[in-house]
């Protein structure tokens, strides 16, 4: 088993780092800045553990291929993505399919995108609290959120809770 210390000693050695991340992808943290900016190496690490997006260079955190690969594995890692990619519908939608919490990291515009918000609340109803004012009052969004978790009702405007179809879900 390759140790953290060995990776630190060989942090510029591409072949050594590749071998290390095949054993344990989190060892990418100890690779040189240059290797953490190498798309091939980062993708190899991410395919083994999406959470290692954290250790990619800022440039690669702005690379859609890299971020999408990570987000498809572990949705919440979108938090490490560039602001530009947090505003990219495809990236956020993929993340929401894995973890509704991703809506928290989405741009203001995407928090007002019905497709994105619906996907998020299907996975985590209470994340409705981060939807736009317009969508937090939308019946489809409200019903999907409540079906996932009735506790989402605390984030739904009182007047919306008075709607017949919403009352029915809350009484089930």
C-alpha cells in the first residue's frame, strides 16, 4: 500500500501518482500542483472517488467534463465547481439527480428553473427552501417536495398549504 509520505516524496512523478491513485484516489491530495492540474490524472482519480474533485486545480474545477464526471458519482461535490459551472443547467441537473442538496449550490437562475428544482425536491423535499419565490409556490414542486418529505411543509407559504391537493398530501 502506497503511503501519503511516499506520494509527497514523489509528488511530481506522474507514473507514481497514477499508481497511487489506483490504490487510493484520495492520495491525489498530495500530488504536485502540476499533476493536480493534469486532466487525465484528475479524471482517473475522480472515476475512483468523485469526492477528490476538491483536490483538482481551479482550472479543472472549471472544466465541464471533469466536474460532470465527479457530479455523476457524488452530487454534492458541485460545491467545488467554478461559479460558471454552478450556473450550468446540465451540471446542476446531474447533481440534483444524485442529491437534492445540490440546489443549494445552484445559481439564482437555476433555482428558478422548474426542471432543476423538481429534480432536487424529488430527492430531498426540504431543499424546496432554496427554490425561487415563484417555484416555492408552484403546485408540482410543492407536491413533489411533500411526497418526498412532509417536513418540507414548513418552507411552503401558508396560503399554498390551503390548496385542496396540498391539504390532501399533508393529511395522508
